C-alpha cells in the first residue's frame, strides 16, 4: 500500500506491521539463543549432557521435541521431561502452587540439574 509515494505499514490485529518489525521478527526467529534448533549441527553436537523440559500445552512444545530428536540424532546425551498437562511458564505455577503436580515437576527438573552439576 502506498501513501504519497511512501510505503505504509499494514495493521493486523491492532498491531502495525512495519518493515523494521518484520526484520526484527525474522532476526529473532533465526536467533539460535531463542531457537536452538536453528543452530549449526556441528555446534549442537558439542553440547554437554542436556535436559529439556517440554510442556504439552506450550506454544514451544514442538520446538522442544524437535530439539530433543535432533540432539539424539547427533548423539548428545539428552533427557526429556515431558509434562503433558502443563502450560508454558510451568516454573511459575510450580513455585506458587504447593503441593501440586507442577511443584512436583519443578522438583524433578531442579534435582536433575543439581545431580548433573554435583557430578561434574
């Protein structure tokens, strides 16, 4: 869409979609700190033992499962903690809801990390 010879942004769901916003989103999607599955496999293959928590009702669920699958194929020592009934931000729920399923899962997660660190 042009307005007086200049490109204008479109609006979707009340958000102005500018070219700079599109560029920033593209950078974020391909940022390996945010999307580790986008990292070079030579680098991923060098990871130490890795523990991944994936929640069933998380918008990042598939990314986590893809990461675990990829790390297994690269022969990285990886474990998966799958919480089928949990949402994104499960740590927050587990911290606030004692005792609860989420709090129990937090303990499993943190004990897994602690056991790994203790073994170094």
